[in-house]
C-alpha cells in the first residue's frame, strides 16, 4: 500500500444502536473503496467486519473491527463499533482515536436508546458527529420523522445535507443539497447517475442550501461578515465554514443511505474525503507532561496503543494511532509506560482478516503491529529521543456487572487466573480482583 500523507487521511468510527446497519454499511464502503470485490451480508455470515466465531453465531458485532478503504486519493480508516451497550468500551476506544463519528440511525425506528448512549460518549470526548440515516429502502422508513427526532434530541445544529426523493419500496434517488443535484441509482447500487434536480424539488433544495450556507457562516466571524455583505458564501468559504462547524460540534450533518442495496454510499465516501477533517485539522491529543500532539509528521514519533486483539496463527495484535512523527518497519521504540524496548517488526493496514503490509505509518494514520513484547492497551510507544512521553490514556467505563468465578477443580486455579488475565488484555473494561 502507498504511504498516505496526513492530509490524505480520514479516521471515522461507525457507531449507533444495534441493528442500525453499521456492519452492512462498512461492507458497502469497503466494496466502493476497492478493498473487496463482492459484498457479504450478516445473513450469509461473510462480512469483513463480523468474522469472529461469536459474531457469526450471534449475528451482531461483539468487538470493534478496524478497516480501511481508499477513495479519490485518500485512505479512510474505519472502525466498526458494536451497537449493544454491553460492549461500550469498544466504542469509547474508537472515539478516542478517530476524528469524526458516523452515527448510523435506522430510518424505521428513529432515535433509539443506543443513539442516545453513543451520543453521550461523543459529547464526553468532544468528537465531531455526522448522522447517517440508513434503511431508507424499507416500507416503514420515515426520513422526516427521523430528522425531527434528531433535531429534538440533539438540537438545531443537526443540518440535513441530503434528503430522499422516494423512500420506502422503490427508493432509488437522493437530493444532494450541497451539489444541487439528484443522485439516482439503478438496482445494482454503486455509482450514482448525477442528474438535475426535478422541478418539483428545486424550491425545497434551494431553501435547504440557503439554510446550510447560513449555518456554515455562523462558525466564523469573517464568514459572517462575508455572508452579510454578499448574501452568500463562495465555494471556498462554504467549505471552510462547514469544516469549522463539524470540528467545533457547531454543525452535525445528516446524509442518507440504504446500505444493503448500496445506495448513497459513494456520495458518503465523497463527503468524508471532501468535507470531514483530516487528523491535523482537529484538536491535538494531550500528554501527561502537559504537551499537545497535533499530528505533525516532522515531530519525534509517538503513538498510542488503543486496542489489543488475539488472532489465531498470529498471536497478539496491537492496534495503534500515530499522533506525531513517522513509524517505519524495523524501527526501535520505547514503551513510555514501562520503559521496555520494542522493535516494530511488521506493520499492517487491516480490514478484518485482510492485511496489507506497510513500510511506513505517518502522523494521523491507524495501523496494526504484531510480535510486540510488553505493550498493552493505553500504552504509548515513542522514539528513544522522547522515551518517557506518555499520551493521555483512554478512560474506559467501569464494569457494570460483578460476579465470582472459580475453577471446578482447585488444580486449575492457576489456569483460570491466566485465562482471565489474557481476557483483560483484550477488554480493558474487565477488572479482576
């Protein structure tokens, strides 16, 4: 895989309640992003994201899955997080390392408990949010009711950038307010046919564009002055206002998809690349020493391990985000927490079980490494020049359930302790006493 510069990276998490279609959307994004050439499904138990045996059995995500897609010269790192609150630790870890959360909402059900729970986590971490209304092809879907609920629950900053023309059975067209075009899909989904907006939709689309421009102008004083002077914004000013609004949580865009037939996913990828912030356009991550890392590739290398997994035949995999500098294969690093020396033997861009070897990972990118000796989730790895630096760790929620466990045979007590210790490595929300 080519080495992407910081400006060419986008980091997103797919979050939301259970059964909103996050994994199906991830599958469509990987298909459109060229990672897979055939889309799997939950029912067929062959999606890239849900590949673990317990997920195939339950037909829902249990662990977050790190994925990637390539689109228009950019790399999009995607973390597909579980929807059930039992696994909220996975959501928290994802939100700490991405730059925008894509909150997927089921158009049949509107705002659910899972939506509110995930929203609270984004608010606590101050993560920008993009709402994606899914399942618009279903008979009971209601875009307008879902949008009304989103505005009621999360405020007037919820701003529609798209709306469906004919939701329900037969759904195949979306009005893109920003482009002032209609996106029409054939039965195979994929790339939209870009058409002029029908006459009966023009007035609505223009009114929504004017509201969008006004909302964008509110995010910067100079943009407000330009808006009052000219009554509108240039394309460049509008783009700047939109990005500022998203980063500052002053605007929460709303886009439309039907992930299963793959409608609207190409437009979503375009929006991610063109409008969502790059890693160096969001506030930096603080260190325990009171510094702030702002994703500068020229700085000494420093990365946070945000997830640990154990895979058959590979052993322990450490997922990390580079917050400063560049990490190359065979580079010597130091664990800032326990001072152990670590050599980066192999690095990968990961999409479920699919792995592409990386020779270099730059500031802002997300990757995985194997055969690291002593690192754990929440550890910082640094170049020896800044060996003792520690990135502010992720604060995981406390455990909700307490129980006692014991081995059937006392001779197995030691084995049980070792097994629980291994389990704690991959799930930091588990505490053992």
